[in-house]
């Protein structure tokens, strides 16, 4: 028992090491949230282009670029993308957190694009015809009629994407970033006590995921209630 108490103090209390964990949690949530926002923006834009390209040959080149982007991003590990971004593309950028946000955002965008495209294609084709009959062109119909319905349908899936992205940020420590996992690794290397640092990191991720899942389920219930009404 005394050994556990000493290990706890060495992990969290001595030298204020709990602050390192707090910094890691803050950075993890910040990176995941900002990257999700970027991913949603990129994903929706690509989904609209790919869905519209079927009826608009002018978008064929953009559609090809989007397909290439999705293939490359989904076909390579996110940790490799992070290293490429930090050590080659953004080599002159000092803010490693900003690099991580862009990397995870671009990675997330490829997956959100497929989610959003499926959501758009799930909308009845009569909605497009209805918009055109009201005098809207194809682009305005997509933006003001199709896309809002698609976003509502894919909101639960986007919640899952945010949860997945939160866990994927555990590799952010491969570049100079103190995320939650890196904080645990730093404390472990200083104390030579793996028990509390590693289990605390795992517990922290678990708590965050449980909290986000509860929020997601509450949103889903609200959406189902609105559909019934």
C-alpha cells in the first residue's frame, strides 16, 4: 500500500506533474475539436462536389482531384501523414499544435466526405426536382434543401467521427506536442513508474469517450423526437 501511495505522489504531486496531464487533456480536446470542424468543412465540400459531378461534367476535374485526395488520405496511416506534415510541408511552422490540427482535420475530411456523400445520396431524388420546380438552380437546391437534410441524417455518424478522432490524436506525440498520451509517457520516463501514468491516460480517454457518447445519444434522442413531431 505504501508503494502505491509513493507511486501516486511521484506521478501526480511531485514537481506538479498533474499539470502536465491537465495540459495534455486540454491539448487533446482542442486538437480533436478543431480538427473535427476542419474535417466537416472539407468533407461537406467534397461530398457536394462528388454528388453534383454526376449531373455536371464541368466538375469532372474537381471530382477526380477529390477522389485522389480520398484515396491517398484513407490509404496512408495518420501518423505518417503527421510526420510528413511536420517535417516536410510545415517544416518552417513553429506551432506544432497547429500542424496537428491541420493534419488530423485533413485526415478526418476524407472520412467525413464519404459519410456526407452517403447522407446526400440517401435524400429522395424528388427533393432535387422540387427545388428546381421552385425556381432554384441545382447548386442552390443542393445547399438550401438537400444538404440540411443530409447533415441532420449524418449527425450521429459525425459524432462517432469526433470520438474516433479524439482517440487518434494519441499519436500526436510523435511530433513535439504534449497531448494526453505524451504527458503520460513523459511522467513515466521521469518516475520510472508505469502504473499510474498509463492507467490514468487510459482512464482519461475512457471518461472523455463516455461523456461524448452520452452527449451524442442525447442529440440522437432530440432528433428522433423532432422527427416524430
